[in-house]
């Protein structure tokens, strides 16, 4: 069975707590050529902020997924194509493995047909997500590959997400994770800021994600990363 993200090369992650670059609109973001939008952030999330961004993006023909940081900000909206829910494999706080998810199931009827999980491996100790989840970021490429393998083979995860939020990561680590996976889609996020950085990581990850870039630099910079990701895929040898 194929999933929508199987064909994604590029995602823009929009943080509802941040503004867009001066003079730019959500229509501009949707016209960058990105394959999908993720709506979510780590800190200061509310349903009102989420709904504002979802409503603005729903007018345009790009798939929209919410990435809820906690059960309280889950938005029920027909404009959403689905939910991508983080599970942080290397979290020190087990709430980010199962605890918060249990509370979500307790308070609401989850639309399971539109819900998937992202098996995060958080690797930047200075990132907000690392602090929030008490993540153990001291991981070798072999450690990351092992996390990726158990995510797919033991836990049946459809997405593994290597997260370096705020800094450009180690391509060898991303490559190690990619080599450990058979069918699971590998997302990479962190420090993608131009054509070359996008192309470099897209040579290993299935899908690259830009977040801060759209808020700090704007849509022209995002377009360059889309081009880098697409060119990496076009140049990749077809698997036999």
C-alpha cells in the first residue's frame, strides 16, 4: 500500500507561532513547488493559531497535515489531509513516546484513517524539541541506524524523521539511517537553507523539510531548496 509521503521530496513546515517573511502570504508559500505542508510547532501552540494557518493554506492545492505537539491543540478540520503525530524514540521523557498519545485517545475519538506517526530521532541538543522531550542526542550513526531499524521492523513505523532542528546535520548519520530502512520513508529536517544543503540531504533522505527558512528568509529561498531536493532525486540511480 502506498502512502502520500512515498512521493514527497520536500515539505514546508509552518510554525503557527511565527510570522512569514515581510510582504509574503501563505499563497506564496503554497506556490514554491513543495509537495506538502506540515502545520506545527514545539512551543506556545494553541488551536486558534493552528486553525488560522490551516484556514489560510486550505485555499490552495497543496496537501496539508497537522503535526500536533500535544493533544490539546489537535484541530478537527476537513481541510486537513491528515495528522502526522511525533513519537520521539530517543526521548528521556516517556510522555513523548506514548504518554501524550494515550491522553489524546482518552479525550477524543481519533480519526485513525487519517493519522500516522513520525518516529523522530532528535539529534540537536540545543533545539527546543530536545529540551522539551529530554532527548538523548549523543548518538552515533550506528545508534541512529539501529533506532531507524527498530522503528520499521519492530514498531511498524511508516516514517522515520531525523531531526537536527536549527542546525545542519551529519550526512553520514542520515545515510546510515537510510541504509537501515527497507520500505519506511525517511524524513530529514534541520539547517536546510539553500540549494546545496537541500541537495546534499536529499541524496540520502527521501524527503527534506524546511521550517525556519520560510519564516526567516522567505519563499525564494524555499524555492531553491525545492529545486535542490528535486534535482537530487532526478540524479539518483533507479533502484533495481
